[in-house]
C-alpha cells in the first residue's frame, strides 16, 4: 500500500506544470519589410494601403494616433492580421495631392509594445511629391515649458474654412518635448495655429481650449522652422 501511494504521489507531482524560463527582453521595434503600394509612389489611384512588418503587431488607439495629411473628409477602415496592417478607404483621394500617414504610436509589436520610430508612409496621386515642410516647438505662454499633444494646424490663406469651422488642410501633434514637424506640404500660403484640442474635432472651441497662432500667414515653398 505504501508503494502504491508513493507511485500515485509521484505521478501527481510530475504532472504539475513548471513555467518556462524567460528569454531576453525584446527591445527591437517592428521593421517594415513590405508595403503595398511602395512608399513614395506617384500617380497612386488605389483605395487600400498595407504595411507588413518582420514580427507580429497590434494597433493601439490608431484612430487617434494616426495623423493623415492633408486631412481626410471621409472615414476609413483598418485591419490588423498577424504582422500586417491594412487601411481601406471608401472615397477616392484628391487628385494631384501628396498624402502623408504618420502612425506615431498607433502600431506596436505584440510582445513588449515597442514602437517603430518615425513610422510614416507617403504617396502622391499626382506626378510629383510635395516637398515643403514646417517644424517648431510649442511652449506654454506662462511657464515657457514645452507642451505635449498639442494640435498644430495649417489653414490655406485665404479660404472659407478657418480654425473655428475646420478641419485644417494639414495637422499634427507635438511630442513630449513640444516639438512637431509637418512634411510633404503643398506650396501655398498658410495660417498656423496651435490648439489644445480637448474634444479632438480639429476645431477651436475658444471658451474651453487653449490656443496660440502666428499673426502673419506663412509662405511655404521650402523648409521653415
């Protein structure tokens, strides 16, 4: 009887799972291995783009994180499948226009949440890429400290759409250091605003949202800081 009890005990003990020892922490962000269409393609007339990475990915607040410029008037759909993300658009893009997709922190690897640095995708529906750009830093008027997550908006001057009716032609968000950059901008005259866009509608609610602006419009035909 003691012998039988010992065998039963050993059998149960051996059945207890032992957690595997962990390997080294993944510190490498996902790397793009393929895109459809190719990045910076000209004369694009499709309705879908996809980015494929070297490891499994996930999206995180993509609708908030992904900044598409010029801003789209219609919604889009997206799908993540293993190591690929696909965006589908129901309405055609504007003609002769350069579009920039800035994913910011909307795409991460599925294990450690590593973010691909400066993940952007660019294409043109015309026969060239717009090349003007603007960059700068947003700071608090009172404290002089940099401000994060502030919406920087470019409005064509003059235009019937303004900061109160929106949306802007181009926009982006400031980072943790208050810095921002908007690239592949079409040569034109622009008004520049910085808005603490609390309700994320790309319009200024002056009673509830902080804002700042440049008093004079800018001519963008090159790189301006």
